[in-house]
C-alpha cells in the first residue's frame, strides 16, 4: 500500500510531499524534512556532525 503525506507549507522548507519509503526527520525547530533512503542513511551515520538540529 502506498501512502502520501502532504505537509503544511509552514511545516517544512523542503518538499511538502512525502511518500512510502521516504524518511521523515523533525528538527528542533519543529520543521520537518523528508529524505530518500540513501541520503537518510548517509546523514544518520553521524547526524550531529552533519545536521546538529536533528531530533533522534
């Protein structure tokens, strides 16, 4: 089953649409970002160094 999520414009600075298989990350600011699997795996390897505002 495919799921599509649409963020309100003020909830993200990136793409407002996320689909099945995407990773959703919320920053300390409360905003959301969606990533494809390869990018997410790269960022989550060392998130503090690459993206200090991640909430994990």
